C-alpha cells in the first residue's frame, strides 16, 4: 500500500542534467514541468536542486516559487523517509500559500501533509487534511487534486479494513478522472488498489482482470515494482506459492535497484509472508528481520514500523518461537498505545540519610597528646628524623646522578635519531629516484606502443575510409546519369547507404579510441542490470539484422547484474554484435548469453558465420598485421571495434576472450571479474 502512495512521487528523469533544471526554472509552471524528473534523481541531488531554486526565488522575491520549491524538497525527503524534516518544510510552504491565498498550492500542500500523517500513523489528522483539500479542489474546480484526495481517503479506509468504503472512494476518483478526460498515472494506482480490495473480498478473477489492465505501464521501474508486488499478493490468495515467490523477488530486486529503502522494507515483508505460507520459517524470519534492520536506519515512520513488527510477530509465531513472538507483539502494542492519548502519573518518593555516630571516636588533639606524653615515643621520633634526613640526602644525590645520566643518554639518543633520519631520507630519495626512473621507462614504452598503435590504426583507416568515400563519389556520379532505371537507382542508393554506414562506424570507433588515448575516458563502475542493456542493443541493430535476415537469440537471466560502466558496456556490446552481423551469412543466428562462473560474470556474443583462422585471431588479439577484412556482404571490418572493446573491458576490471574456427563461427566473451586481477 505504501508503494501506491510513493509511486505518485516517483518518475524517471535524466540524472545528468541536474544543473540544467534549476537554472532554467523561473516560475512555478516550470517547476511543475521538471518536478517529476528532479524527484527521480538521488535524494542528495534533488535536495540540492530544490535548495538552489529556493535561493533563486528569494533573490527574485518570488514567494510562490519559494513555497513550491519547499514542497519539492518535502517530497524528496519524504521519499527518503525523512518525515520530521518533511513536516517542517511543508508546513512552512502551506503558510506561504495561505498568506497569498493560493488555493491550488494549499491543496497540494495539504495532500502532502496528509501523506506524512498517514506514515506517522495519525490517520484521523490525515483524513481531516484530505477532507479540507477536497473542499479546496471543488472550490477551484481542480479535478486532479479532487481525484487524488479521494484516492488517499480510500487508502485510509483500506488501512482501517473498511473495504467497501475504500472501493467506493476509488471508483469515485476514477469517475472524476474520466469526467475530466484526464489520463494520468493516478489511474494505474486506482486499478492496483482496486485489485487489492478484490483480493480481500475473494473476487480473484476481478483482481486478475484489474492487474492485467495495468500491464502496459510495466515498462517503467516504479510500475514494475508495484505490479510485481500486487501479483505476488494475488498468487498468495490463489495459493500458487511458487509464482507468489517469483513475483515477490522481482519486486524486491526492483526496489533495491531504485534505492528506495521504504520500498525494500515493504517487499521484504511480503516475501516473509510468502515463506510463512510455504512453511519455510527460517526464510520468513530472515526477511522480516532484514526489514526491521533496514527500518532501524530510517527516521521513524510509525505505519511502516507497525507492519514490520506485525510481520516479525507472525514469523516467530509460525516457527513456534513464542518468546520472540511475544517480544515483537509487546513492541507492536507499545507503539499502538503511544498513538492514543494517555496521562503519566507521578509517584512520590523519599530518601533517608544514614546516621553516623562520631562521638565515640577519639579526637585529633587527644591522640597528639597521648603521643607527646610518652618518652619512648619521643626517642623513636628523634631517630626517625635522622633516618629521614639521611634518606633525603641520599635521594638528592641519586636524583642528580640520574639526571646527569639521563641528559647524556638523551643527547646520545638524539644524535642517533638524527643519523637515522638522515639515513632514512637518503634511502627514500634513492628509492624515489629508482621509482621515477622506472616510471620514465614505463612512460617511454607506453609512448612507443601508442605511437606504434596510432600508425597502425591510421594506416588502416586511411585505406578503409578513403575507399568508401571514393565509392560515394562514384555512386553520386552514377545518380547524375539520366538513363538509369528506378531499380538501378534503388540499388545505387542502397550501396551509398552501406558505404556511409561503414564510414560512420569506422569514424565513431576512431574518435572513441583517440579520445581514450589522448584525454582518457572517465569510468564509473556501478551495478548494471544486464537484460535492459541487451534489449537496447537489440533495438539499435534491428535494421541490420533484418537486412541480412538474421535472428538474435537472447539468453540472459532476468536479474543478472554486472559491475561495469554503463556507457562503455553499451559500446562493447554494440561493437561485438555489429561484428557478428557483419560476418554472419544470411539466415544465420546470433546468440547473446550471460552466466556467472566462479564469481565472474561472463557475456558471450556467438555467431555461426565465416569464422577466423588461428593466424587471424592472433592478429586481432595482438593488433599485429593488417586488420582489414570483408563481411559476408562486402562490409568493411578494421578490427578497431575489437581494440576499443578490449581496452574498455580493462577499464571495467575485465577482459575480452576470442575463440573462432574458420567456417564455423566465432565466440567473443566479455569477462567481468568480481575481484581486481
């Protein structure tokens, strides 16, 4: 249920354009356009942009833009679970909107404040704020805020298990959207919530239909998470626990990918429930405990904590661990009781100080009198005085001797320390000189290798780019002829396009290689979901596949991740797939497969094309000799794409392996190592 609230605050955006957003936002309309994209960024970045907009608004004395920017920061912090900060920021924004009598801003602020109350377990206050936002929405005739308020009231009713009222509210919100002809993301949330209600009512066929209605939204990560989570609940109701587990795991993977701690907690609670039904009590406890540990690192969110403790109680109860189940239940009841009003009574208490009788002890002056009155004690006292004087003299002499010895030892130690420091500095300088000499030799060798590679690459490209350009000139001259048939012109244009494509690919690889050698390429290693990357490559090369009647088979696990730079991984994959297309016969098959082996992640591009001899493979691996080869349709191949792929794999803690047989095809393997090698 929490995800149905959060998805309204999430939306995909371009992370790399953060500076563009706030510099180009000059009014509330611009902020509304970019707000979803800003919220899709990491919380620190979205908070920074919101702060910059606030500063700009204060400089320009634009109070409404300042209040809207406060609302933007509120949503960003709310998504990250910072409820106290969200509450303070949104209250400040509401006060500004009220001062300037901006009812639309008041309406949006009240809805956000209601969501914060909802998360804190203050359902009565949340319902009250949503009632007021409904009145304002009707007053200003804003159908979207009216439908949104009704939707959240329905959620509160669902939380309080008033399913009939919740369903009526959702249908009312849907009716408002339909009457205003608004096709918004809110419709997705309404269908998802209605599906959960039908599951509670036992109307599983209706729930199935509602979930299917939202499949077209599943290309967006937020929707994939919600859809998988609700499918998991549906399959639980159907007692198909295998499918419930699969959908629940998919939801958790997407939640972790979105870096949404609250989403991850909800997904773990759901999986804990699945494993209770599967009688796997150990896993049920593990997921419930993980949810609790994750929640402990978040600012307090009462409603979510109640769900965590309730699931932990159920998991321990299912495993017959009554002591821990009781502990979780007591914590749950304590939070529930704290939400109710109560008075704390005080109990008076007193302390008593123990009495000490000091009148029975002899006084000091009496003791002194008894000592001085004894002649024996006077004699002992005189002897003691002599002994003490002797000890003082002896101690003074010993102190002087020790002091002189210490001074001499200190001087000797200081001289030795100076000698050691001087020797150490000399050793360090000698070592530094040796290191610098080695580095100079290494740099010199690298420069020689770079110059050698540069000469080879440019000698290849000089020939292979000049030839397509000459072909283009020849084709253009042919097109100027007037006696060409339509068929001849089509064939000539097709050859022209192929020449331009070959030249473009060669130039692109040359520019990438040149940039890496001259300025270096920044490598940012992240966890990359592999399957979406492969799908993207498939769409990019579809035209080339169709032109040669080739089939692309993809065998990549759904949730396999590799540690790689996303841009460099895309370039490597694209180069290898284009090579496979180039050297495959018409009607052939190209396969992309991925697997995990001994901790390494391996991606293979396999073709059944013309293949290479051992000598050709050796040249390609070591960049020796002439690279230029022709594809099955006379496409040019320089080997530069493989060179770039190999260097980019080294940037990503990986390597490129090449296996091929003449006439049988080739296998290019990208190997990503888990540990640096």
